[in-house]
C-alpha cells in the first residue's frame, strides 16, 4: 500500500512538473519578444543590392551611430504593439562647408498602435491600412532579425534583413 502511494505521488509530481514546464515554455516564447526594439542595421548583399538598399543601409548606420533610432517597435505584455517611425521626417542637408551631407535626427515620428500575436517565429499584426501582416522574425537574446521587405517601410523595404536591438 505504501509503495502504491509513493508511486502515485511520484506520477502526480511528474505530470504536474511537465504541465507547468509546458506553460512556462509557451509563456517564455511569447515574452521573448516583449520590450522596445530599435532598428540598428540593414544587412544587405553589396554585390546584388540596389542603390536604394545601399542608401538605406548607410543612412541607418549614420543615424544609429548618433544614437538616433528612426524605427522602434514596442511589444507589450497585453499583446499591443506600438510602432514609432521617423522615416517620413528625414531631411538630408548639405553641411555648412558644402563638402558633404548631414542628416539630423528627426524630432517628429508617426505612431501606430495595434495588437499582435507571436508564436516564436511569426509576428502577426494589423497595419495602418487594416491589413493583417505576418512577419517572420528570428530572436537571439536581445537581437531580432526581420526581413525588411515584410515591414514595407519606405527606403528599407526593397530587401535585406533589418536588425533590431532591444533597449
């Protein structure tokens, strides 16, 4: 009788442990994307990249070096996502000496609020045109990689991979 009780207790513990582990895995998968992510880099193949892709990469590198992030995504625990996009407010100026260009960090941005789902590989959200968009993402620690074309952001939507870093 005692052996049977110990065996039942052991089986109950194993079942409880495996169930709680599954819930933790699903929760950690969803929480893996939570936070604010800033676009840091556009990775492209120089041999095949268009001029637009190269210009977008160079512009993003220039602004990121000045701690200016023109695209940020905030994924909240309540499954809302806030997109802050300053691309439409970029200004390219000839610097004072006329020997180069300067791009000041935009002070304005467009904000968009939506809801999202995330299954560990795909983020699905509704865009500003009320269209459902699904984007493949890869997250490793505080780095998220997204196919730039999937996001449909002017100057960054022709190709390559956008690299986001979590704040």
